[in-house]
């Protein structure tokens, strides 16, 4: 990745207090175990890889961090006053944004789904703003261009074009639902379906979760999406869908197959199921007769 900006760069130590992350960045800072490990590594070995900065748009001796916000935060945590930087002072804004997205996607161990979606969307919009890329067909329509951009971004991140588009759909969710996705309370599939709902319907889904701590399955989210497209997703219809029992919420009884097969050794699974039902019916009849005889 360094070859991308080698022609622009110069390296020096600079006042850590006169730097700030790029405002366009979709990535949040988390003081987690990974960050604490980074702090300890810098404490022991120093900053082994300089951060990348560009001059602030208003400059005044300030810089914006293109790559290395976590390293910058770790150095602040360790009370560094200066930090080693690579200054890409001839990199334009769009180049800096794309570099910032790529650096985070490549180097961060874990990125929440909605942040990944925001990053993919930001890169796609930046590519579009730059004009048609040389590695894309300049004769493409806007829709086809978006598809080719998604395919390019997916290839760069070892994901399919459709996966990239699914992550980008997460940016259409209200913040409350985005948080549930990042907390792994709503899976990617249902979340994508929910992203097609109007804002009021999404709020109703979140309110139902807040009341019941129940999130929709893919089937339920898909039903809501279809009803919304038809214009029939009323508040009552939405609640009825959310109140449908999920397969994993239906109570079941599990019995070891060996415990049943000893009564019918050569029976198939289907025959054993029928045998259990008939045995239950027979035993229930026995209990009723016994109760009548005891009166």
C-alpha cells in the first residue's frame, strides 16, 4: 500500500496535539483489549510504523490523520508529545479518503458490520466523485458503474459484489437498529431486509425489541419488506409479523434415538415418530380409563 503515496510523502516528528482524525472517517475508536495490547506494544518497543497525515484543510499548522488513528490514540495514552508521521502533502482529498478506507479495512482486526458498510459506501461515492476509473468501463451507465464499483471494492477486500452491496444497505438502518447489528443481536440477512422499511416502521421494530428483547428472523424481516413494498405494512400488520413464533422458539422434546429404537429395532425414523405418537395416545387412553375406574 505504501507505493500508493510514495511520490507524495515526507517523514518527520510532529506535535501530537495538533492532529485530528479525518472528519469523513466512518471508523469509531474503541478502548478494547486490542487497543490495550497496542498501547503496551508501543510502551515496550516504541512506535514502529509512522502514522500517515495530510495538511488540515484550514491548515494553521494542523494535520488530519489518514491512517493510524489507533496508534495516535495509543501514543496520546502514553503521554507522547511528538509522533513520527508520513506527510502526504500532495495527496488530494479523494485519494486520502480512499487510502484511509483501504488502510483500515486491511489493518484492523475486527470492524463492526455497519462501519464496514459505511466504509464501502464512502469509497464507492468517492470513486464516483473522481469520475470514471481507468479500470472501469467508461461507457457504463450510472447503475452499471455502481455495480462495477461494488465488484472492484469486493475484489480488493476478498468479498463478492453482492456482499459489498449488502453491507452498504446497513447504512439505511436507523442508528438504533445499526447498534443491534453491531452487537450481533440482528444478523446481516434480516438487517438487510429491514433496511428497506420506511423509518417509522424501523422505529416500530426497535420499539418492539425494547419491549420484548426479541429481534426479527430473516423470514419475518422479509415479510415486512414485502408488505412495505405493497403499502400494506400497517402497525398492526408489523406487530402480527413480529409476534409469529420462530422455529428456534418452539419448544421441543429431544430423546436419544437409541432409547426409542430398542422398542422397534428395524423401524425407520418416520416409523419411530408414528410409534411415539401412538404410544402417547395409548397411554393417555389408559390414564383416562384408570381415572374413571377410581371414581
